[in-house]
C-alpha cells in the first residue's frame, strides 16, 4: 500500500510514521558473527587470504548502516532495525 508517496509494507512491523523507502523484508542482512567464530575462521589454515580479509571487513562493518541504491541516491538502513531509513540524494 502507498501512503504519502512512501511504500509501507503490510507485513513489516514499522511504525506508521516511519519513512520507508525500501521494503524492510528486502534489505540485505549482515552476518551475525561472534568474535570467537571470526577468530576460528581466520585461524583456519585452509582459508585463502582474500577470504580472510573479506570476512574481517564484513565483521568490522556490522554496526555500520546498510547502503542500498535507490533512484538517483542511496538509502541508509539501520543494521538492526530496517524500519529506520534515511534517503541521501
């Protein structure tokens, strides 16, 4: 359903006052890796250096907003609450 030009998902648990640009169900999720899991993966001998660097980068970004392209700008989505969104032109 549309209201005030913004998309509101019928299934999302967002407040009616939230400005929703991207359906919260479609926002890419970040992995929820513990420090112990990261350490075990990083120290595994069979993991290539590129994969180690990628996993470390993903772990370091877990608290940062998720950036989703939208129209001519981007939408920043809160990493733990996809109902919190901000459009950046």
